[in-house]
C-alpha cells in the first residue's frame, strides 16, 4: 500500500493551533515523505510561540509513529513558509499613519539586509509612491506579470496609484479592486522573500478578499491613542483573528507630541490607551512612534526617516518583525 495514503490523514488529524484545521488542510505542513521506515515532515511554525511549537512537534510525532510501518519520525520546523511571506499592515480607520509606518518599516527592514518589497493596496489613498520617492515611475510588464519599480531606498514596490494615469481618480469597486490588488501581489518580485502589504483602512470586503487569497503570515495593527481609533483598532484585531492571520502586534502611532521648540512632550489624546488595549486583548505591544513633525515632513517629502543613518525610531520595530519571523528555536534536523 502507498504509505502516503495512511501518513497524510494521520498528519492531517493533528490540528493547526491557530486555525483548528488539519495541518495539511491549513497549509502548515506539506505532504509527508516516507523512505525506508522514516517519515519526514516539514512544518511551518510561523506565528506560533515556542511552547506551541514544542507541543505541535510532539503531537505530530505521536500521530505518525502510530502508523504501521513507521519506525522513525523526523520533524523539521521552519518559519520559512514555502514561497514568499506576506505581512499585512492594517488599521481600523484612515489617517492613523499606517502608510507612513509601512514605508518606514520596509526601509528599516531593507537596512537590516532583508529582501523586502512593498505593495500599496490602499485603494482609498495610495501614498507609497510619494513616501518611497517613486512618483512618476511606471511599472513595466513581463507577459502577464508586472515588474515592481525600485525605490531609491532599495525597496521594490507596486502601488494601486500606478495602475491609473496620474491625476485620474478611480472609484474602485470590490471585485475590480480585488483583481487589481491580486496583480500587484502576484508580480515578478524576484528574490523578495518578505512582502509588506499596506492594506486599505477598515475591515471590509476588499481586505477580506486580500487576506483569504494571500494568507499573510502575520499582521501588524497601527492605532493612534484616540479612543475612536482604538475602537476601530479592535475591529481590525477581530478581523485578523477571524481570518486566522496571526497578529504580530500593535504599534501605537502619534503617541505623545514633542514640541519642536521647547521639547516638552504632551499627550493630547491621553497616554497608554493603545498599550492597555493590546494587553487586554493579549496582543504583543510593539511600541510607540511619537507624533513628530520631522516624521511628517520627511516622510511626505519622500525621505523616510528610517533611511537616515542612526535611525532609532523604526529600526527596533524592524528587529521585532525579523525576530517574529525567525524564531530562536532551530530546526530539529
Ligand atoms: P494612513 O495610511 O493611516 O491613512 P498616513 O500614513 O497617510 O495614514 O498618515 C497620515 C498623515 O499623518 C500623513 O501626513 C503623515 O505624514 C502623518 N503622520 C503619520 N505618522 C506620523 C507621526 N508619527 N508623526 C507625525 N506625522 C505623522
């Protein structure tokens, strides 16, 4: 009998800790390989804690060793999902700085040596061409696929804004937007292995189609300290939870205002709201970015502060994302 006929169901009988589906059905494990009494499995453990990984490894070993004919089970754990990883950056509402943070995180990850690209999927206000200084650059196409444009900061990117002629406004409707966004993600990204996806604000159909189709490895939520923004942020958190996208954490933006004249820091919208919300929802709180005129003027002028030598605002977030993607636990073989 073909061993995979008994091994695959055994592997799929183990539930993915996040989605609850079988490990193969959820895409976490590929079909097991069997050779001479030894079964080998590769499991993508992206988004799982060290504890959850150990438990999963034990469950997989237990399920497979029980299959007649199996003598040894080898489990390789990897956070490298087959193919490119997508990180979605979302917010409950517009204007919280999601695009500014996405651009700066991309540049900071690039400066760390990551092969990172960026898709500006914000159909309501695509601003990445301005933020990453690629205005006027038009993507070319190879056959059916688009080639991203390369920003002066070394980050390849594609934006919804590039799909229309300059100055031409388009009211994207759901299916049309979905198709256009699909083309941006499915472009010729070359050796890019990490794609940041600057999602439209909110939790509507366009966002749902995107996460269902492209299954981000993780999501980052951007919120401001205002209560209203926080209520919206909780919707975004629910949205990613229901879509079974693990949330890497929340970033509080525009937290505290540093007066450019006297340096005094004030908190017009209160302090600690986003952090408290994150803690109460058991979400990692990744940190704060201050409301800083310098961030606004530099970003809006196409000079992301993350590109500056000695940047200490955005680099720590990039490091946290990199750590989340590459957990300390080494592969077991
Ligand atoms: P979103 O993508 O959430 O709609 P944007 O990134 O376009 O928001 O930001 C809205 C405005 O706020 C922009 O003008 C941007 O420069 C500014 N901004 C964002 N973050 C900060 C910050 N930390 N300090 C100052 N201005 C900021």
